[in-house]
């Protein structure tokens, strides 16, 4: 059995101060601290002139810095809304309170009752009248982080990142505002939010490698869901005409700037709509979310002053036209497509022609899709859950939304013909590995379609990528509270099996 590590000199020094706090009659782990306000609200009410006493306030937060100046002590206090300076004066505090203040360290959580005042140097401050210890921190704050190793430490110990890296807490709180905005948009269109199973008997609804588990009591193999689609469609059959779910989805694949094995998405289904209906809804969801955190549709991107303009309507470009423009050949010219595929090292032996076309599209087109732009009308053979175009059955009524080369949304006019759906489950992309095909036989889903599902539009949006876009973040790990990380003693991250496909709607 491994013994607990011994405290280092920093923790020993803090333990001595903990004992001092106890000797002064306070609980170093704190009790309830009612009626305190957010620091941002307090700062907003500070007097505009120095030397004038403002109101008495009560705040709480974590110490982020301390300084001395004669008989004065300055402390920076931070909560989730902002930061403010505290001023401790030897002449204004009792001996016990001054001793208690001397037992504080960076990282401690405290409560303060005091007077708002602007200092002579123009700093909004709280002049402390009473200090309450709410939690003694036993860990020395991290020094400035340098290099990959320290970046991994910050991600692994996200609580340190939230406390000590400027901007991280704000970005994560913006994530919550974005998700709340999405829900408000959905409520405004009379959609119902539901929850569907995470454990699936069939890993369907997307082309992806699932995580596999086993249910002991029923002695059956189950999969963590790779998409939300098929259960939501069952609910449309049951009579919920406008339905959506924001949920966690799991794909047993690689990790990179835009992929994490566990991620969040929203899937939406609207009876009596189609993929054009979903384009209009997509524009509203994203522009509303942008305004919820910044009140603008002109978003910064990167560090070079680049701007993304989300002003609607967004252009709609056909898949075949984009392929011809950037791949340099017609997608139906098999020989020419093979040449381009070989140029990019794409495997072609035994692979369905339309799968080759789509891989060439990914290599040649996606980086040019700066957008926002809707790519519409995909090859039908790679869209087995999608209704075909009435004018051309080789084309599926599907779109993907791209912004700065990143796929953000995926939508269909939903296939509701049970006979065709069953046929596609049996024949679509025959001979491909199971994880490469989204056409997995689901007899119960076909049974549901036979009851009758209304014509509908369906939409999936990656929430993490949406947050990346709106917060000017280049890596998905920067917008997920706890992204997957390798073991601390691992030397390399095992490569992914394949590039994850977008969730299918």
C-alpha cells in the first residue's frame, strides 16, 4: 500500500497558520456566509471621488495577491464576477483581527465586511472592518507555467487553470451563457427538451467507433451513444413534433484541436420541416448565442485581427460545385478522383467511390470554407438516414455548416420511408467496417418508422465547437471543463483510429 506523500515546506508553513487561525477562535474551513454580493456589483457602486466613504458591503472570494506598505496591508480578492482590492489598516482592526489577517496566504478563501472607497491612487477598494476565514488553502499557488508539460498540468488540474490563468474562468462562464441562449432560442420556437438513453444496444446514428461496455444483470453488450438521433426520431413518431436534446456523446477515437472522445452536442428535430428549415434555425441559434455573450456579430478570430462576420443570411454552396472548384475535377469522374485521392494518400482499394469522394472533399475543400457557409446537397450514398432530392435521387438533402474550415453543424431532411430505410440499413456501404458505416440495422427504429414519422428536418450542432468559435478559442480542450488527458506517466498519446465523422441527424 502506497503511503501518503509527506507535506512539503510550503504546506507545513500553511499548516502552522491553520493552527494559528484555530487558536484565534475561527474555523479554518469556514461556515455559511450569508448575504454577500458579487464583487462586480460592488465595484459598480464605488464612489467616484477618493476619500469619500461609500456603503458598507459584504463580499467573499479567493486571495490572489498580497502587498505591504507600513501599517497597511493590501489584498486582491477575486470571485467569479471580478476582482477588487482590500485594504487592512492596523488602526482600524482589533488585535485579534490583525493577527488573523497575518495568518492568510495566497489562495485562501475569505469573507469581508467593509466600507467601499476609492483610494487616492484611484483604486476601487474595500476598507476592511471584519475578516472571516472561509477556507484555508494548504497548497502553494503555481508559479507561471511554461511549456507543454505545464500546459498539460493546467488542463489536468482544471481548478488551478480556472483560478490562476487569466481569462479561463470568464471563457467557461461564457460557455454556460451560450448553452442557456441555445435553450432560450429553442423555447422561443416551441421545442421540447428531452433526455434519451446514454447506453445503446446498437451504436447507430453516426459513423464512429463506440465505447463498449457490458451490463451484467442482463448479460448484454452495450455502447455509449455516438449520436442522439434515433431515439429523438422515435419521440417524433410518438407525437412530439418539435424535440431536442443537449447531451454528452462518446466516440472512441483520437484527440486533436477539434475532437475529444467525450463531447457535447445538440440534436434538433422539427416535424413538417426540411433541411432548409434547419438552415434558418441554425442561423438564429448561432447569432443569438453570439449576442448573448458579446452583443455583436463581428467576432475576433486568432491573434492577427481577423474578424468573422456572422451577419445573415449565410451563403449556400453545393457540394459538387465546391468539389469541382477545389479538387480540380468533377466528382463523378472516377478516374480523375482516383488521381487526386492518390495524391493525398487516400486509400481507394475496396472503398466505396462516394467515400473516396468525401475524403477527397475533406482534404481539398474544407480548409477553403472560411464561411460561414452552408455546404448543401451531399452524395446520397453516404447519407443513409437522409431523404433524397426529388429531382435527383443521387443527391441527399443534407447540409454542413463550416466556419473557418471547421464543421459546426450538420442537418438533413429526414428519411421517413421505412421500406427504404430498411433497405439502406441492409445495403448501404456494404462491406465496410462497422465503425465506418452509419447504416447499422436497427429493427426497432424501422418498426417505429412503420408507425409513421412526419416529414421533418433534423439538425446537429457541436456545442464545444460553437463555444470555440464564439470565444476565439483554437482548441477544444480550452472550452471543455475536463477534457480527456493521458496518464501523467504516459510518454505519448496513442494515435486515433480514424478521424471522427460528424454526428448524423
